[in-house]
């Protein structure tokens, strides 16, 4: 694609051409006026000179001879020599016979027809030979030719013919043309430089700034503003650009706000959908669990009672060990049934009260620190001296803490580390329980709160602990978040709203 010239080049080229044409036209008109003025003044002087010569020559008879000379010829010779532009003269008698002449140069003289015309009409003839401006430097003869009658008592008594050169006028015009060209060039350069400066300041520079600002818009930078100054049109253009960018910036901010609001709404809808699905799932499982627990509870209680009676009656029987194992497994079934009952109903015997989470965590740590390989683990509680209260059932909160602590203990090897950090925020409190265990796989994180889902080996978990814990915390207006890295550890963060300060 052919690259076009810039605005500055186009304007300056046009300005130069127009300015040069205007200056040259003005100069030509000045030269023409000067030429006309000089010629008119010279012809006026020469007309007076010729009239003087013809009137003075009328006092002499052209054919009169004194000392072999014509007195009128001497007068004409003196008159011609006194005028520097006179190239010669010729004197004729009334019959057009040449009496005497003085010639300087090679100019053409009047023909007989011209002489006859003047003799018959009695009127002077003036013939001007002067080139136009375009031919001013050519070798063209420049002169004025006069033929005038010599009258005595209003009667033609002869003719006189004069040649006058106009070379001095041509020389003046040539010098004026040179001066004009120099003037046009210098004056044109000055005007062009001034015009270029004004053009750059008032048009080109603002246009470049506008172009740069427009490129910033393409890059997404809408905070650039132009200075509203300069000529009215440029200032109005800059103001319009600033208004446009302000409108675009406001529109972009509104669009970003709408997008952010839509993202938040979408996130909330996603959370609500997940909660509804989980609630519906929990409700269905709860109804099923309640029915199964109720149907299994009574027969199971009877079986356990009969086994206890049988155990008492067979103390010394060799089958006592089999009976103990049967009773243990039956008790385990009873524990699962009670877990199902706890999952399917709210405990009305544990109403919400204001509790101190740090005190409850210390109580739970006291309960588990002497169990199994917990003795070999490092348990660390980091908590402020004073923490606000939260409103929740005390036994339910302990159930959540113990469940999370036991999960952390089971995930850690011997001599593992568990850290509990309590953080007080503006309107809520967070309890983070971290371990350095084997962690939870990424694909399992989204399902750990689902009922009956467990990552523990078969027979070591029911998959209801985290589900019940999440329901307890959500009923109190909080939530549980999990962050885990395989091989590094897991952190469960319990967040509860603050109801009062200590």
C-alpha cells in the first residue's frame, strides 16, 4: 500500500504554492504598474521636448542656409545632444526632401508613407517599441519614434523626426524584477516558516496528541486526557475527546461492575444450588436413616439384651469368646444406628448458647490428648487472650471440634504435628485446624462433605462425621472450608459469626 504524505506536508505544499503564486502575481502587477508609470512619465517629457523642438524650429525656415548650415539643424543638434536618450533626428522640407540628419545606432526610420501621413494630416505620430515582461531580457530594440510637422503660421513648412532610446527604463525594470524575485523568495520563506510554526503549534501537535490518545484507547487506557487549549475548533475537539473517554471509562466501569455482580450472583447461585442439592440429599438420606434406625433400633436392642443375658449365663463356657465378639459387633451396629439417628434429627437438648471457642477447643484437646498415638504428637493451640463469643450448641461445637481433631490425628503419622489457630476478624471468628498428614486428593475435596463419603480404610469411618459437622456449623450461620495438599497436609477452617465481645 502506497504511503500517503502527512497533513503537515500537504498543507505546507499547498500553502507554498498559493503563497508563491500570490507573491509572483502581486510582483508582476507591481512591475506592470511601474513599467506603465515610467513609460508615461518618459513619453510626457518627450512629448514636451518634441513640441518645444517643433515650435522653436518654426522660427527658422527649414531650407534657410547660413555658412553652409541650416540654422534649424544646429538648434536640433543642440537640443538632441542635451538629452541623453536621443539617438538621432532627421529634418525634412515641405516636399519631404531630407535636409540634414544625425543618427546614432541602427534604428529604422520612418517610411515615406508615414511622412506623407504627417504632412497631409498635420498631426504628430508617436511609435513605441518596447517588449513585454517575458521578452524583457531579449535583444529587442527599445525606443520611441516621433514624427512631427514644423509649422510656420499654421502652415506645414517641413517635418522633423526623432528617435529616443528606452534602454534605461528596461534596465530599471530588469533590476526591479531581480529585486522582486529576491523579495518573493525571502518574504515567502519568512511567511512559510511562520506558517509552519503556527501550523505545528495549532494543528499538527494537537493532532499528534489526539492520535496518541486514540492509540491509548485501543490499548485500553481510558484515563488519558487532552489539554483543552489552542484554536476554538481544536479546543472543542479536545473537549469532545475528553468527554468521549470519560463516557467510555464510566461505561467500562459500569460494565465491570455488572460483570463482577454477575460473577458474584453466579457464584452465589452455584453455592445455593449446591446447598439445595446437598440439603435435598441430606433430607432424603435423613428420612431413610430415620426409618432404618427406628426399624433396626428395637430389634437390635433386644438382641443386645439377650446377648448380655447369655453372656452372664455362659461365663465359664469355651464359647464365651465367640459371644464377646458377637456382642462387640452388635454394639458396633448399635453405634451406627445411633449415628444415623443423630444425622436425621436435630438435638433439642442442646440449645444454642454463647460459648468461647478457645475454651471449648482446650476442653476437646484435653479429651483426646491421652488417647492412642496422640500422646506422641505435637498439639499446639494459638489463640488470643480474649476472644468474642459465638452462639451455638455447646455439645454440637465440641462434636465438631473432636471430629476434626480425630480426623487430623488419623491423617498424621506417629510424631505428627497438629496446630490450632484462632483468628478474630471484624464480625466473625475463624478456627483453623492444620495437620502435616498425607493430605486429601484434589478429586476428593469436592466430595468430603457428602454423606457416607470417606477416604479412610473400610470399616474405619461412616462418612457422616464431616457431613454432620458442616450441618451444625451452617445452622449456626457459619461454614467450613478445607485446603489440602497431597503429601503436605490439610487445613480445616471453621468460621462462625461473632455475637458478643468478652
